[in-house]
């Protein structure tokens, strides 16, 4: 059978602590279902490398990684030593752009056993996807500073919404909505205030929607949409959003579902010509690093999404994914859990328990 080549980059902070548990769980599932994986570890794309080399990655990073089927990624950022925009534009955001990982798929699910901060919500009430545009939008490198140091000092940054970039993320989101029982798509907009790019976004949503007559769609301005995430999370099925809006919604959603410590993501290039990247939604959490108390579930769940991706959601790959999710649920219900879930156990204990349950 085929050997899947996976690059592993743990990165900074708790990325170093959760990645071993992500690997432990993926290895357990791969062994159980007869999936052949070869991991290659890369000790760059972290701020320690920057301290030594004055850059986040070697110059040939693209060539080193381009042949892998996927990248399993921890987190990057250590703002005490490297400004965040330098470390992130020097690594993760490069991967997203240069590998054209235009889909950032972020499930939001209230899991059994997880205390919900919203009143009277049970598993099933919160179960949707944030589909985030991942290569353009508000995350642009276009702009600059003018009249620096004078009273007229001005900073400009452009947003970019190309027809191709907008339509391809919308198509992915509509396809996903169409494949789900509720067939419902929500678009995050702000076309009342952001009066050039967002009316364009709305226009493209309508044009794409016309091709999906069986997908019910609605749209909310981002401000009230955040309120509905808290007050009516059961309303959502697939939420499609620009880069920045999707970033915000994909921390808010998991917080509404109990903790950002379990939220996974898949950064996908659907052409599969370049590696897709799987990582927790959360960052390097310098505030808890070194204590081994980070929740490894987000990384383990991301690993499950990676296995599913390797097999196109079919056969033993889908079974491996489902077994990992079942093991996560079992451990969320019965323990052990980390402190973000009110538990007293550490990262390694939770990781080992999930691997054993697989
Ligand atoms: P963060 O996600 O790292 O942490 C936010 C809060 O959530 C912190 O209190 C942290 O302790 C907690 N938290 C995060 N993950 C957790 C886990 N697995 N278990 C338990 N608690 C967890 O966000 P931040 O503090 O805004 O950013 C810290 C650094 O990480 C910055 O450098 C930032 O740029 C970077 N960052 C990187 C990524 C990424 O690599 N994908 C994502 C977000 C932030
Ligand atoms: C995420 C992160 C990144 C983003 C940061 C670290 C640049 O917050 O993956 O959600 O904004 O995309
Ligand atoms: Mn984010």
C-alpha cells in the first residue's frame, strides 16, 4: 500500500508540547487501520531558528516541503523575542500563500463532556463549519507608511478580493453545505460599512448561490453575526467568511463550544498539487508554555482531519478519522482532561489516554 509522506513542524511554545501527542494519536490510528505514514521532522519555522539565522526558515523551504502530501503543524509565535508579524509572515502565512492553501476549514462542535459556557446548550446544538478564505482579503502585503515621523504620518493597508479567490472559497463552502443534511450557508459580510470589497463579496455569494438552488443561504453583517454565535449557535451549518472575519469567528465559535483548546483546522489546497497543512486553531500560548498543561485535543483532531484528507474521506482513512473522534469524545466524557476543561491532568496524560482509546 501507499506510503504517505508527512512533514512535521512543531514550532513555538505549546506547539512543542502538543505535537508529540498529535503524533502519538495519528500513529495509533494509522497502525490500527493499516495506513502507512512516514514522518519527517523539520526544526525550523520557529522563533529559536530566527534567533540563530535572522529568518524563520531556510531559503529552500519551499523545495524541502513541496513534495510532501501534508504538513502537520503546531503553532508559531514568540512575541517576547520576535514581533508576531515577522514570525508569522515568515512561516505560517508563507505556507498558506505559497502552497495556495486557500481553504481554511474549521469545525466548531460542542462535544459531549465539554462544559458549555452558553446556557442550556447540549451537543448537537453547536455543530457547524467556519470556511475561512486563507490567501487574500484583509491579510495583504499591499500598503505602507507615509510621511513617517511627521504630523501627517499615515498608514494604509489594502484588502484584496479577486474574482478567482472569492469564487473558489465560495464554491468550496457551497459544496460543503450541499453535502450536509441542513444544506444551509451563512455568509459573513460587512457591506453596510466596508462599501467596496464587501458589496463585491455579497455579489459573488449571490452569483455562486444561484448555482446551488437547494442550499438555503443567508447573510449577516459581522457585528451581529458575532452576537448570533453566542445567542443562536444552533442557527449555523456552514459559515463562509473572508480571511479576517473567518479568523475572528474561528476563535469565537470554539470558545462558545467550551474551549479553544480542542479546535482543529485544515488548510487545504484542493488541487493536491502542493501539501495541505493541518494545525490547531490556537497559537503558541506563551502564558502556559513549559507546564505541560496545554490541551492536545485540537492537535489530535487536526491529525484526524489529516488522515481523512489523505484518503479523500474514504475507506480506512475515514474509519481512522472516526476512531480518533470517538476516542476524543470518550476521553472528554470520562477524563483525563486538562485545566482548560476543569481537569487536573497534563498534556501527556490526555494524549496517552486518547491514543489508548484509539
Ligand atoms: P493563543 O491561542 O496562543 O492563546 C490564547 C489563550 O488561549 C491563552 O490564554 C492560552 O493559554 C489559551 N490556549 C491556547 N491554546 C490552548 C490549549 N491547547 N490548551 C489550553 N489553553 C490554550 O493566542 P495568543 O495568545 O493570541 O497568541 C500567542 C502567540 O501565538 C502569538 O505569537 C500569536 O501570533 C501566535 N498564534 C499562532 C497561531 C498559529 O500558529 N496558527 C495561531 C494563533 C496565535
Ligand atoms: C490563525 C492565527 C493566524 C491567523 C495568525 C497567527 C497569523 O490566528 O491561524 O487563526 O490570523 O490566521
Ligand atoms: Mn486565529
